[in-house]
């Protein structure tokens, strides 16, 4: 798996968010809504994926769900308190609920989702100890979504 060493937490967060952006671009190329996700534990990438709802014809196949499932399998357990999820867009309520059940330690997301993001519907479905950092590479993440939907319309 990939390991990234950076000089600061901000640099580390940006580096892993760039991986998530690569996944989001892969999703867009496949006709999926461009959301990418990476789960990291102690500097080691456990999961790297993107939305698969079209490919799998499964409305629950969001990037975050795919990433949590893969990370749990890699660790051999369902709880992820020492892990960070990097995701290009604010998780929806379904994904936030799954992240809460997984007890993910940290969530770093790029663009807010004012229409379907979890904060619009539920103030805190996450585990009480989960730390959330919004806005990392926000403009790049938001532009990817805007461009994708502009082409669809």
C-alpha cells in the first residue's frame, strides 16, 4: 500500500486528498458521480476507491462505504478509530452514519455538499471522538463536481 511522509499535517492532508481527487477523476471517467475516498491508518493507505453506484447498480456503493469496507477488511476489524478518511465531498447522511458506526477517528473532506451533506440533515451522526476537517483542496474538489454536472445537463 501507499505510504506518504510529509513535513506537516496540512501537507499530509493535501497529499492524501490528492489521492482522493485521483479516485474522483477515475469515477467521472467511468460516468460515476466524481467522489473519491482514501482511508489512511498511521501513514499507510488501507483503501482507495470511488463511487461505484452505476457500475454495481447499487445506491449504497458510495466511495466512503467502499473505503470503510476495504479498510475494515485490511485491518481485520470493523472499528477504525486510528484511521482518517479523506473524501472529496462532504459525506451524505448514509455515509456519515456508517462512519459513525465504524468509529472513524478523523474525516477530512474537500467540498461541502449543501444539498445532500450530512450536516444539513443531522448535526452529528458521527462518533463523539471523530474529528472533522472540512475544506482541504475545496476548490479543486468543488470544481470537479461542478464540471461533471455541467456536462450532464
